[in-house]
């Protein structure tokens, strides 16, 4: 069993779910609320976690996590947390369930409304360590939320905001690649492209953090080397392990901040007229953003090509686009059902997004609109 202490406590290995009860005890929790979604329950993963994790069958479970977590869902889960007299949270699922679990911990111990804790509204300093412990158990290999300091939630008014603080990082990340074995090919591909985007965007961030840079490049190499195998053969344990590590590494580099891909995918994901998968959005947007960020990034792009095993003169944005197509993902926003009539509003939201400040180069509303049209 590999115990890694970097930002938070991480248990990483096939079968690691057997440590859940022990890790809860170490966090002082005996009555956790499991925050998950109905898909996880229907797939039998919840039952597996209860059994192999050593939790009672009557453990409180909130399975109402939506595809993009919302303030309303967080408030529902908080009510269950309180009514069941819970003292900790197990966030089980992909990034949505883990982000929702973080928000439940925040709202269970901090006064409402949720909006006041958003980073772009100056809320980071209002988040304290006085929160119920969170153990994150990822069932996808993509978001890195299990070690991330952010939770992304859509408020009642439709804004998708980031709630960011060192105190939002889960107390434990329990990473068991076996829990991803049943992930369908499309979701494997989409969440894997999310991982690649995290590694690339954090590496390109102008913030100084050589440790994070090294982790990002290693994670990118793992994802590039194993994503197609994991997508084609979900039972390949090594491919699942490598992808879960790559996703973890992408999350470990969030300290540098992300960039324009996420600036756009956040408001697009908050649209009420259409449901859009975050990882798929990132895959579609990444090539155009890479073309925009290219000036002045020649040395870093060379390192990215090297990590991906590309030729030194390879067209990096086109190589990313080609990989997405090979994985069976859509190549354009239009194929995802996005219409250009939302572009101005999305661009306005992107400029205000917390990821914009760490983009590789300065970017404005008009630039975002051009990127959206290029990705259409």
C-alpha cells in the first residue's frame, strides 16, 4: 500500500477501499453521510463500498447528486447530514459527487448562503478549518477533485462558481482503481481528456511551482500512454491504475491554477438549456485554446510534445483533436448541441472565472468569443 502525503492524505492501490472504515476512525467519524449519485448506486458500486469498506448497511446515503452539482442539491444533502446526526462525509463518485461532498461539509458548519464563500466574491477567507472531515473516493479517473482545493457548484441563479480554499481539500483521498473498472468507454475517454487538460493547463500556468510542473508532465505522460487502452479495454487493471494516478497528479497540480479551457467550460456547464459533460467540453475546447496560448509558449509546448511522445515538430493542438476523435468524442461544440447565441454570455462569464487569472497569456471577452466560434 502506497501512502502519499502531498497536500492531503492519499491511499492509492487496488483494493484500497478496504481502508475506508479505518480512515474514518482516524478522522474521528463514526456516522458518515455518503454523498453519491443514483448511477453509482445502480451500478452496485455503493454496495461494494459499504461491504468492502466495512460500513453498516444503514449508513446514511444521499444519492441525489446531479450531473453538474447544484446549490439546491447541497442544501438537501445538508438537511440529511443534520437529520441523521452525521459527523463526516464520504464523497463517492466522479467530480460532481466529490465537489458536492465538499460543499456539504462547508454548509454543515458555515452559515448560509453558499454564495458568500465563492472565490470571485472574496469568499475564500471566510472558509475555515471548522468543517466535518471529508473522505473522497473517486470512481472516475478525470477530475482530480479528490485532492483539489475547489468545489464547483451552480447556484440557484445559474452562475457556476468556484469555492476555493486549502480547507476544501478532502482530508483523505481513497483511490482504488478497481472502482473504475465498470466505467463505460465514453466516460473513460471524456474523464481522461479532463485529466490531460488539467495537466496541460496547470503546466502552462505562469505561476512558479516547479514541483507541480514535474507532476503535471508525468501525469500527462501517463494519461497519453494509457487513455486509449483504458477506453478500449476497461478491464485492463494497469491502464485503470495509470489513469487514476494521472487524474490524481492533475489534481495535485491545481495549486498553479488552470486556464482558459476551464474558464469556458465552467459557464458552458452552467447553462440551463442543455446538459454538457465537463470533460467532453474540455476536450473540444483545448485545441483552440492551445492555438491561442501558443505565442511565447514554445519551450513549454516542446516539453508537452515530449511528454506526449509526439514528434518535435508535431502540431500540438491538432494532435489533441485527433486523439479526441480516436476516442470517439465529439470534435466540436456544435456536435454537442451548443448554439452560438450563448457565446457572448459565456465569454462574459469566462472573463470573471477564477481560472482566467492563471491562463498562459492574458485573455479577454473578444478572445473567448473567437475561441468559442473556432470550436463550434
